[in-house]
C-alpha cells in the first residue's frame, strides 16, 4: 500500500468527521435543543453522578459526571463561530459546583461559557445534538443500548454466515465478561464498542479480498476512534477487529505472516490515532493560544505519572493475565512451530495492559470503564484454549 494512499485516507476521514460536526452545528441551532437540554438538566440534577448499574458492583459504575459535561458542551456550541466551537469546545464550569449544577446554570440561567475542553474532539456531539432535537436523555440511553446490542448481534450473525462460529462465540463471551452490557447507559462509553463491532465485521470481509483496503481500514479506525472516543477503552477498535482477522480459519485468508501483519496494523492504527490528537491540539493552540497547548501537554503528563501497580490492580488485570499466561504456555507446548502466530495474538492481548501502564494515573482513576479494554485479553485466552483443546482431541 503506497504512503500517499495512507495519508490520503487519513486526511479524507479527518476532514469528513469535522465537516459532519460543522454540518450538524449549522443545521441545528440551540433553540431546537433547548427544551431537551432543560429536561436533561433536571434529569441529572441532584443525582449521584457515579451510580452503579448493579448496586454494590463498582465495575458497573456509570459516568453521569462526564455525561453532564458532554450535554453542556453540546448546548454551548455556537453556530456563529462554528469552527471555533468545534475546535475549542467551550462550556460553563465552576470549581465550586458539581457538573449537574453547572449544566443547570448554563441551560436555565444562560451563564456564559468560561472553560474550554479542547483536548478531545467530542465527535459524539454530532449524534447527541441531533437526538436532543427529538428525545430526552433517558430515551437516548435506550437508543444507545439498542444500537449496542443490535450491532453486537449483527456482528455475531455476520461471523456465523461466514462460518466463523468460534469468532461469534468468542465475541459474545468476551463482551459479557468485560461488562459490555452496561456501556449503552453512558453517553461516553458506547462509541468504542459500536466502532469495534463495525470494524470487526469489515475486517473479516476485507481480509479475504484485499489487504490494501484492510490496512486503510485500520487508519480509518484510528481516526474515528480518536474523534468519537473520550479515552475510555479506545484500544478495542484495534484489538478486537485485529483478533477477528488473526483467529479466523477461512482457507482464502490473504495473511501469510501474522506477526508482520499485526505489527503493521498496530502501527497504522496508532499513528492515525495519535495523528488525530496532534491535529486537534494544533488547531486548538492556533485558535485559543499557544498557552493552551502547554495546558494539554501538562494534563497528558499527569495521566502518565501514576502508580503502575495500582493501575493494574484497579483494572483487575491479575486474573485475565494469569489465564492468558497459562493458555499461552499450553499453546506453545502444543504448537512449538507456531511462534509467530502466538506472538502476534499475544501482542494484541497485552495492548490493554500496555495502555494501563502508559496512562497509569488515568487508568487508576477511571478504572470503572477502562478495564473493559481487556475484552481483547479474554478473546485471546479463549482462542489459545480452543486451539489446545482441538490439539488434544486430535484435530490438528
């Protein structure tokens, strides 16, 4: 695949994402979402901002704190300065108030925005602003939950149709084990999962037809993940689609060297993901002033300067890593000549662990949603154990 095509798909995808956000801002003025934003403010008001979907289970915690900020950002976007609104993401905030009160102040009292949230793209505002024209926040949670399970079932059915039965089973089991049932109940959680299912379906199909298009798909995935995600479980849009390609058993699979393919796919996704962040930060610094860039870089350094062991413990990495290690040892004994295949899927499996290590502070604080990235670790464990089981049964 030529470099100019890769750069081109990055530019085109990024351009289309920004244009969609600008288009929605132009078509939907604040007046059209005023009523539903007021209802949203009442919904969140005086409500516990970190409720548990299952009482007493901290790993089912939702994040209404972030959802209030997202609604606040959506409400404050100004169509009179559309590009600045998309780049700077102004909203009202007060360090003495909780985010639900801040939303009330913005929506009912017209308090002017005094803060920027420019380190993320907040691409999900496209759909949130559109939905707030018609339905309330509780209904939006219902819609997101429906889309989550619809795409999950659609992805599983697509694998079954292609006779990749084990992929469907691994996907459903790892999704359940990683607490995927509750991500539709938070405005910020759901996007990585929706993108993951979409790119998983596309990856399996393209891996049998055109490797060049498959590499371009990973570039699109990196760009769109950065655009829509809020730094939740972002690696899922890379790891699970990649594993669906590596673990399939189709005779027409075009991949010959799985290790080389895995390294290239990870590199393309990572470069496009980081490149989209760099683009946002550069535009933000150009629009709001260079001092804002130092604020962002300082925040990023804070995310990385934490207790690594605490991050791994909070994200419950012990048991998944233990079973991964055991299954990898068993696989190596059964298939001593398949080292490259083992290393390729293990690399995908440990990417979440590497993420927790790199962003240790962020992972320690926000463990109640970042831990779901280990869906890939569970997926790989199932694949290795399944391969060992077939070997012991004599089906080599």
